[in-house]
C-alpha cells in the first residue's frame, strides 16, 4: 500500500529537483521517493552504528566470523567427472 505525502519546499529546491529528474530521466516523484528511501537507509545505518558503539558484539557473536575461512564443507571437485560418466551411461 502506498500513501501520498505532500510537503512544501522552496522554489530553488524545486528547480534543483526538476533539473536532476531531467538529467536522470525520471519523474520528480520517482526522484523524491528514491531520495527519501536512501536518506532513511542512511539514518538506519547511523542508528545501527550508534547501537553497536553502545553494545559491541560479544565474543560468542564474533565466533562465527571465522566460518568464512572454512571453505566448502565438502569436496565437489569430482562432480564434473561423475556427471560425465553418468551421462555416458544414459
């Protein structure tokens, strides 16, 4: 569901919005909607950073960070050979 939001801005801001909309080949509404989305994402990121500063991750939460170094859980290097042999039988 979408809700229409209306607000007033200065003439020079409208001119700048219209210019950017022309440059980006989008309409004013799309430009403002995307700008609002980006700004809200930035605010959320700043909030997350402040929350982390107040309460950093614990050692237990950081324990899984090493998992990215484990690599694949299984050796799939022979899969292509197996598939070729299977297909040759069919």
